[in-house]
C-alpha cells in the first residue's frame, strides 16, 4: 500500500493516495481473509509475499527514497509521507544536531582545561587545601 501511495503522490493523484492510505489496511485485511478460502487468490498472494526479506528491505528503503526525492524536489514537500519531512525541517534538525555535538565538545574541552589547571596546580604544590592551611 505504501508503494501505491507513493506512486499516486508522484503522479499528483492526491485523492487516490488518500484513499489508499485511508482504506488500504482494511482492504489488505479483507483480501488476506478471502485468500484463506479462495485458493487462486491465496496462490497469488503467496507469490507476491515470497519476496521474504526483500519485502522488509523495500519497506525500509521506501521512506528513505521518498525523502531523497523530496530533498531534490522530485516529490513536493507539501506531500510529505509518513517517515519523511520537508527538506527545510530535516536541514534544521541536522543543524541542531551538529550544534549540539559542537557544544558537547566545547564543554568537554572546558572541563579538560579546568582539570589540567588543577593537576598543574597540584604538581606545583599550589593546591587550594594547602593554601587554606597556610593562611
């Protein structure tokens, strides 16, 4: 169903994409139920589901491919699918993550410099406890 939604969106058939998204799960459930007693339908579904791990791989790749397509304006960001976001939002998230990494590095640097200063002071006998004792 996800493939159908993506294909419809790519073609600009938004109402059809909405119909698939809205009713696809129910339709899929009923098709599977009917296939339990209708052998020809069951064989078709068995054939379609024989992809095994490839189906899972395809399911994982679909949102990724849709995001890349959206980033490069192949798909309009106004038609964001589940698991995707407008490129501007994704870029802002990445910028935030980069800034957080830089901030953590600066905090680690500051802490290391403070610890280094304390170690040097201790090596020189200028420990704050000793200074307080001598006062």
